């Protein structure tokens, strides 16, 4: 019995597609099994999920319903949620205001307030409009325009729009004093970090010399317990500096021949730092301030009452959320994610803390049909080791966001890893990648892979070998 040509072509096409899909699945299974059989993964738990980016169907999955620590791959979910709830054009507002009155000779008999709304980019070097020098210049210009020539009062950093607990529960002590552990407050400044310039000794075990801090911050005292590490050991230095303190420690080693010149630490009280920098700038311009800089938190601790109304001097607007999310994903800035998740809580009418933000995030995806038990999220960046998310849930969210009008902005932030658009994530003994890939035949995939509790180093190279089955 002869088949007509049309029927033959349909059968041939369907068979070819089936063979191609089967071949892709077999390649992925083989490459992932090779990773699972590697001695470095002997005591690890690994999960892999690949979806057809056009249909959402599973191409290959293994351990896809086991919740694992995510590290920074969690940022893909937090960013997607921020786009959904806040919108790509959302901006933060920081106001400069004053209390009291201005006399005829230009004396402000009152205080100047820098009032934050959680903007993580205020004073950041990543955008022209947010650079520290630009923001301070604009603030000074506005103060001059208001007719203020001297201040009988204080410069006050006001972070009170958010609660005082800046660091999420679940972060570890060795992280929070370092730049990547900078916590989000109601008033952030220069991404809440500063540099400590270091010089190693001539031989291993020698003390490490502190050259200076950038910028200079005389109000902080950092005890230096660093020693010189052997040549080639690099940066193993950590800063231990808790929120709202002014005294901390540096411990660890700084290797001989290191190419870096500094370690970056987190600012313990960003609101105070913002007030300190504005007052320092005013002083250099001969605009006197009679009292030392402070914050609303410190004033309230002293039992001082704050004015119910203030006079607006100027307002600073942040870049749009889409611009903030780009750097959040591309450079994995934990501070931005912690700001996003608190802002999500505030936008939903809740107290702007991390727990409320995580609850609202999970509720959002639950309402879209996701199992809330697959999304055990406790911070906005993935720095907490206790985050647990399945690779299937993450992959399905990444599949869904392709339908959104802001998807092109979203995917711009994904860095290139192994020739693919993948957000990486790495904390102690955790390595993961999540994102998108288009193979040589033009077929598109959503990819999430995660390995917890591996041993040794160099695991990324082996993960990439598993991912190469998609090429």
C-alpha cells in the first residue's frame, strides 16, 4: 500500500523531531550522569532541569523537585518578582528637607534631613546620576538655592521608612562585614561599602599594613589582625563589622604578590555615612554646621522627638528598576536584592522587612499556581545558606517571564557563562547556574543546574561540561 507524499512527509518530520528530542535528552542524561559520577560530587546533591523554552515541556530533569540552596541564582526569581510587582519603571525617591526656619542672613535654625526610601543606588558609581559627587553637588546646589548659608543644627540621615533590622535572618557572621554582605536600610549610601587599602609584608606571617580607607572614615575603628599569606594565596581577608557598630576586626591573610590593592567592607550605618559625607562637603565649602552629624535612629534612642512636618529642599530619583535590575543580575549585587524584597513588602502595604518581602514573593507565585513548598526563600539575594528552591520551580518561572513585555530588559542583565545567558550562584560548597540558551539549530532552552555540598574546587568547569550537551 503506497503512502501519498504529504503523509510520508508528515511522518518523516514527526519522526525526525522525535529522534532529535530523544537525542538531546540522551545527551543531557549522559553528561549529567558523568557529573554525578565525578568524585568531587560523591557526597553532593545535584539537580538539573532543562525546559523547552517554546513550550515549557521538560526536555530533561533529574532531582528537579528537591529544594537546594540556591546561592545567587535566587536573584533570577527576585528580579522577576520585582518586575511584576514594582514595574520596570519604578524609581526610589530620596528627599532633602529641613526643619525650623531660615533667618534673613541665611542661617538655618534647624536641621537638614536626608530621608531615604530604600534606594540601593544612592551614591553608587554605576550610574552618572547616582555618583556620590553628583548627588552631593546637587544637594549643595539645592541648599544654596534655599538661601541656607550656615546651619545651627545637624545633618540627619533618616532611614526610618524601613525597620532597623538591616541584615536578613540567616546570613552568616563572616559575610556581613564585607561588601557582599552589605545590608539594605531605609537610607543607603555608595552601595553601603568602603575600601581598606592594604600592603602585605615581605614574608609569610608578617603583619599586613593598612595604608588608608577610601573614603576616609575617622568615626570607624578597624582592628587589623591580618597576616601575610604565602605567594599565590591571594585574598583570604575578612572584615567582621556588625550593623550600627563603629568598631570591627580584619582577620585572615593577604597573599604576597596579590594584584588587588584593597579589601571592600560594608558600612555599618549607611544613614550616618550619608549625613557625615554631606556635612564634610558643606564644611569644605565653608558652610558651617554647629552640631555633629547623626541619624533619626540615634535621636530616637536618645528619646528626642522628631518634627511632624519638614520643608522640602529637593528630591533625588533613582534610575528605573530595569536599570537597577541589570546590575543586580549582571554583577550579582546582594544589596539591590535585599532592597527589592523589602520594597516589595512595602508596596504590598506590609512593614518593609525581609521576612514580609519573602512572604509576599512566595504568595505572588503561589497565586500563579506554583507550589509554595518549592520556594523556601528567606532573603533577596541568595546569600543565606538556608534558602531552598527546586530547579523545576526556578526553570518554570524563567519560562513564564518570557511572555512579559519587560522580558528583553530582564534578560539583558544575565551574564554570559559557558557561551550561555546564565546567572551564576556561588556560596560555600554551592554552585549553580540558571538562565537561557539557544543551540546551533536555533532551538531555545531554559536551564537550571545546581550542586550542593561538592568538595574541592573547579566544579564550574565540570558543570559546564554537563551543559555542553545543549550546544
